[in-house]
C-alpha cells in the first residue's frame, strides 16, 4: 500500500522514548472516562461521545503541560508529520481513531529501534543466568491486553462502520457496544468514509509488519481487515467515470489495496484465511430487527461471492492447500488446532465431511483443465490419510475417505489415474506381472518397506471398508491385486500381526461386493486352481520386519542341497493357503458365497474326472512319440494335481463350514443337481462307493423336503437376512422400496419364531440407520399405541428395535431427542408393567448418549424416575427406574456434575431412600451401585488427580 509511516524518525527521540510511556498513553486514551464501568459496556450515545472527547482532551493536556512525555510527544509529532492522512475531524470518533493509530505507530517504531539496538552479552552457562536475555521489545501479558484493546477500538471505529451491507459482519449484530458505535459515527463529516476505511486498513497493515504486533492484529481482526481490503480494491464503482474532484480513492490506491489483500492472504495462517473467506462469502440471510433504524444483515454481494470463491480456489491450489481448506472448515466447526471436546462432535458430523469432499472434488473455473487440478490435489488428498495427530486424525481421515469416494464416483477415469495407483503401488511392485529392475533382483533386497506396506493396507482399508461404497473403478483396480493381498493375509496368520484383521476385512468386503462370478474366479486364484490370476512374483517373499510389521524382499538363492526343503516348504505353503481360504470363507456363509464356491468345487471335481477319462481313452501310448508322451504325462500330472487340490478344498470346506452353508433354495437345488450328475457318471462307469451312496441319499432327501415344503421358517428368516444385507450394502433397488421393506419387517416382528422376528428386528434397525427420520416416526407410533392396536409382545419387540437404533445413532441421536424422550416418558405411565419397564430401559439407553443435550429435559426425566421408584407397585419397574440412574451416572462419568448439577441432590436423596426403605434386594443393589458411582464422580470432582505435565502452544 502507501509508503509506511515509520520511514525515518529522530533517533534521539526514539531512543529516549520507552515502551511504558506509549502504553500508558494508550491506557489513558482508552480509559472509561470515570463512568464507573468498562467503555465497551457504555450504552448511551452522548456518554460515549463525552468519554471520547474527555480522553482526547486528557491526552492533549498530558502532552502540553507535563514533562514526563516530552520524548513521546516528539516521536508522535514526527510520526504525524510523516502521515499522509487526516488526523482531525468534526467526527469525534475519527479523531479518536486517528490518535490511537498514531500511538500504535509510535509503539511499532519504538519496538523496532529497541530490537535493533539490543546487543546482549554472551551468557555464562555455569550460572543461573544461562538463559538468553529477553529482548527489550517484548510485551508483557498486561501490555498485550492494552494493545489488543487499542486494536479493537481502531477496528470498531475505523473499519466496521464503513463496510457496505453484505460485506463482513455488521456492528449491530455483534455486540451492544457495536450498535452504539454505528449510531455515533458521523459519515457525512470529513474525511470521506472510503478514505477513513483506506487509512485504517493501511495503518493496521503497517503496524502488522512487526511480528509481535502482527500476531495481535491478525489473530482477532483478520476477517474485518480482509473485508475492508476487498471492498476497497474490488467493489465496483459507478459506471460513469468520476471527476478528479468526485474521486475518493485513486485507481493506484485501489490497486495497492488489491495487492495488499493478496500479500496478507499469503502471509497469514492459511486455515484462518480459508475460514474467514468462507464467512465473507457465505453472507447468510439475516432476520430483520425490531428497530427500523438498525441495519439489516443481507447476503454478500455477487462481486464479493465471486471474489471469495476465486481466492478460496487459489488457496486450494497452493502447496498444502487441501490441508488448509480442511483445517479451515473443521477448525471453524469446533475441532480447532487445540482440539477439545468439540473434536468428537466434528468427527460425527458426516454432512460437513460431504461438504468438504464436494469442494475438493469440484474443479475451479480458473484451472486450466480438470486433469491438471486433480494431478495437483490427489497427492494431498492421500496425505490426509497419514496424519498422526490424535486430535485431528479422525477428522482428516474421514474427510480423505469421503473425498476419495466422491472423486472416484464423479471422475472415475481421473481417480484410476491419480488416486488408486499411488495407493496400490506397493502391491503392484511385487506382482508376477511387474518388471523388477535388474538392480533390485539381488537376493535380500527390500522391495517394499514395512512402512510402505503398512500405509498401503491401511489406506485400502479406509477407502474400502470404512468408505463402504463399491464403485466400479474401485473394484476394477483392486481385482488384479487380490491374490497378492490373500498371500499377505496367509503370511499374517503365521504369527501376530496388526495387518491380519485389516487384510481379512478388505478381502471379505471385496468378495462380498464383487459380482458372484468374479468372486468365484478370485477364489479359484486364491486356491491355485486358476493360474492366470496375477499373484506374488516368484522371486519375492514376505518377511517379518524389525518393528513388528511385514516387508517384501527378494528371495535368497536356493542350493541344490536345499531343493527337498524348498519342495516341502512349497507343499506346506499350498496346504496352509487352502486352510486359510477355508477360514476366510467361513465368514462368507451368510452372503451365500461359501455355498456357491462349494458347489463350484463339486462341479469342478466332476468335470476333471470326465476330462481325465476322455484323455486316457483318446489315443493309445503306442501311437505317439516320446516328446508327445512326455507332454501328455505332464498334462495328466497337472490334472491330477488339480483334482487333489479340489478334493483338499472340499475337505477343508466341509470341515470349516456349518450346516447353514446353503442360504437359499437355489443353492440346495444346485447342490442336488451336482450330486446327481456325479452319481450318473459313476453309474455309467459302473463304479459305486459308500460315500457316494450316502451323498446321493442325502440329496434325494433334500429333494423330498423341498417338494414337501418343511423349510418355511428357515426360508423366511434367510429371506429377511438377505434383505438386511442389501440394505447394509446400500443396494439401490432395495433402498428405492424402503416403505415396502419396512412393512415386511414390521409384519415379521409379530412372528412367533425367534429366528424370524430377530431377523426382522435387525432389518428394521439397518433400515432406520439409512432413513432415521422416516422410520422412527412409524416405530414410535407403534411403540406408543395401546393394547387394542398391537399386542404387548409386538410392542416389546419394537422397543428392542428402538434400543438398537439409539445405540446405532450414537451422538446423532440428539437430533431425535424430543420424540424419543416424550415417547419413553409416556411409556413409563403405561398400564402394562412390562411396557413400563421397557420404556425405562430405553430411556436409560438414550440418556447416557445425550450428554449435554440432556440438559433441557433433565428435570422431566428426574421427576419421572423419582415417581416410579417410589410409587410403582411392580418390582420390575422399580428396578428399571433405579437402573436408569446407574446407567446415567456411569455413562456421563465426570460430565455428570455439569449435566445433572440441578438434580444431583434429588437423585442422591432418592438413592438413599431406596437403600433405606425399598423391600426388594435387587433394587437396593442397583441403588447402592448408583451411590458408589456418584461417590466416585464427586471424589474426582473435588480432588482431581494431579498431572505433572507442561502444555506448549505454538502460536500462528
């Protein structure tokens, strides 16, 4: 902007002037003026103006009549003579602002000179004064408060009143003092409002050039200064060119404002920049105030919204811009750099994560092409997965997962090029199709380090299992590395490894999301039946790393003496892989994959037997030469190996799988067909065995059962579980018919068989997790209805559903607090004692998850519990009421002193009453447990554990 005021000042005056004098002058200028209260609390206009005049007069008298501030007066006059802006006005607020700015400039100049002249001696490390000497320009805490007050006055009087509607936050909407200031400012007086705004912003930026003062300026007033510079540099002027007499700011000054804005944005903490730009851009519509004179908050003007969008895009495309955007939005939501209790709230706000994902996945208009944009931000998105800060790790990873999924959904071709290859690079590097450089083929060379492999598996887990959206580009990219991933899973089963559960969850997720034929093909590759499936490079091996992880290295050369040992290791490895495959498939029974693969193995065994017989009968050995004979023998050996492998697979599957391996009638029919086909082949060969006879008898028995219809209950339960799986997997066709599915589940709630109605309960719970707003209304209506509409058993089952929904919603249950609380409180007065007990149990489950959201209804809940515990005739209901208190205290823990502070005394008296007068021993036990929980809470509150720790905060 314009030339700084601190160019050249008399050196003698500066050296003689001390910081204390300037700060004392500021304190005098900002004093309340004898009003008996802080100036920020003055509400009368005339009193405020009188205070400004009084303080200015007192400051002038101090300079004219006293000798204490002679040097300071010389410095102030020198600074004032260099200033290029009006320092006096008929508007007392501007005169007050100008004098405050002059003193702040004097403070800055003095601090610069003191630091320049500071030359501390070399400390003696053997003495207590070994610490370096403190710089003389350092401000104490009390001095910083004075400077902050001065800056607050400058911004309140010199910046905010001159912002046009929609730019920044209006003074009237901030504080009561701001509303008063807006009325006492006289915009018609000289200098012009634009000139005042320009001067205030220019001088504040000049003051902020000093590091210590700059942190005070930008920490609290960055948003207002940015709003002022946006208005000065970018607000459209009148179409008709003004005359020199009408022109307030020159084009050069507007250009300087634009340049100053960009310089300021570059030097300030970037998340703060993002947050303030979002605030400026947002400009939410304001509700009108009752006072007609009060300025109505309005939406940000179009030019400001476009400007903020452009500036935000520039922030995003800078180095580490993605992190700045994420931090700016999340820290603004309460998960600040210092973390705190709000961090968990932010982690649960999935809608905010979706918003960030949409921002990051949208290509800015000023970008040359979408590909160049994604090439820039995709590595930064992947870096979000790897933050290890406990306070921000969860939020960053959630944002990274959501952004990864959003980009893969909307730009699959770019995701396949810039997101997925870096994530899967460690696995691609060791595949048999990879071209490993000759220099890396030295035995013992580490091809994939422990850190690289850990990061790869963890990233895949976060994207697939946590993201849980089976996008085609994601499945297509993972399909080639599944065999390597399975080999890693088998290796983790040999010892303790934190990667074991991750690999298993990833494999189960992928196998469950793939099309059934592709999943069967992948399982064939796992078992070694399909040699075309890409696998681990023959020269690579997994090895345990030094820090407990796993790395991939080049195998050591094998001596001829070790060939037998290598063969044994190969056979053992194949055997263990088949066993591990069986263990993996034991988790795939419900989805039907295990049953389909079992049927495939039966068919494959029959197919191999037919092929072997055909090849043996095809041509006699006497009619072929030795080379062809050797080739034929090799094929026969391979075929026998395949047959043995299939037999081994079937043996393992029969051993590992339960009787519920077949989950639908189709699988049973396929199993019967495969068995009958094999029996027919054996009959054609005139070969029969006891095992085959028993298998055939079992198959015919299954046919008889199917023809007779004895499978209604298992079939119905299996159908309900299948519908639940579709909902859990977010199948589009299932979610489109949510109302029909809800009707089916609710109808089956009334079924008498436990297997059926528990499956229905699970289905309703999963459906409520997807559409809680729509489903909860119907469930609460059913639960709250009388005996004439639904049986007590059905209402109890609905109560079980509601309890599971409350647990599933977790922190999000606070959104549905009112209908749930009121329904359970009404249920506590129901004529049916079992329903009263059920309502109280659900009430306890809900209250311990509401935390601080319980506050508005805590008196209602307490009154209900006291009334039930003292007056209910049914002992089960009284027990449930006391148990609610136990659960509530246990769930709130140390937060109970804040959430229950108004009712703790009443709860304590109730518990003592139960212990003394309750005839039921179980209720007494619950009350005693609650008293012990309350005693522990109060002990920790009154005598908190002493922690010897030191907190270090890095200032921006």
